[in-house]
C-alpha cells in the first residue's frame, strides 16, 4: 500500500459546483495532515491544515477520519481560480524523525 | 523578498557532469527540506536539516547526492555524475515549529535537465 494515495483525476467541474477529494494514508501513527495546492509549473503552497475535529476555511472544508485513515477536502461553489493540483500531505515517522510525505495530487479543472 | 529562494531556476547539463543547487530559506526557519518532483508526481522527500544537522535522508537517495547546510542558513544540494533519471524539479522548503505540525514554505525550485 502506498504511503499516501490520491485519485489523480482530473476532476472536471463547472463553476459553482461542489467537489470532494479523498486521500488515504498508510501509517496509523501519523499525527499531522495538510492539503497543499500546486498551480501548473509553480511550487506547492499550503492550503489548509486538517484537524481531528474537521475545519473550514471559507469555501474549503477538510475532514479527518482516523479509523479509516483518510482525509478529505470539500470545495464549495468552485471558481475558475480553483483549478490546480491538490496535494494530500501526511507526516510519517522514520528513524525517530517526522517528515512530510506528499501524495501524487488530484488535478481539478473548473470550467466556465 | 523574504520567501525561500533557489538558484538557479533552470539547469541543463550533460550526463556525467556534477551540478550544485543552492537554497536560501526564510531567515528565522530552522528546518530545511529538499524534495524532488517529476511530472505527474507529488514532491518526493530527499533529505532535511534542523539547523546545520542533517537529520534524515531518504533511502531512495543514492550516494551521488549530497546536501549540506554548513552554518544552519543556506543549503546546497550536489548531484555527482548526473544521469538522465535525475531530471526533475528540485524543491527546497523551510519551516519553523514542532516536527509534527510543520507548515512548509517552498521555493520556486530548480528545474534540472540532464541530456
């Protein structure tokens, strides 16, 4: 099983639609979870952290399900500017140190 | 500009040559990371430093790769005897805070093409 797994997409949605991405992770001991956004030919940028109780930032809602080891990102009222690749990120313990492991990303294309 | 900066932005080299990249993190950040990304993939962890100490190195990293952060500020990543498979975007990131709750700030990357 891959450490962090995402559906690569692309997800094609019209403006105004609601879209959800899931991500599964292999290490049950993982403690920190994030969603990063990456525009074409740009560096990844933090979109939001994912907290155990779930959290919302405007049109974006992130949730964590520890029992099933997956996190989700919900985008409401999609904008053209939301078109990007969304990277799921999970901390992994190795040799006593924690590093952040990225999924391959899910591509979102929002059309007019 | 107080973000993470990387130099050069692009590097084209011939197979077998050595290349070195530089990363200047955000000044107050004590952690520095190197990642590699190829088309259609997420960033792949290579190594990271806390201050000047190299704390973790990916098992996937061959001996041709070496990284340094001599004074706990900027870092260099050297690839010796480059191979075509080394062609990728090399991303540097920095952070400050607890290891289990890090938020990474990335530089724009160095795009390496090995001919």
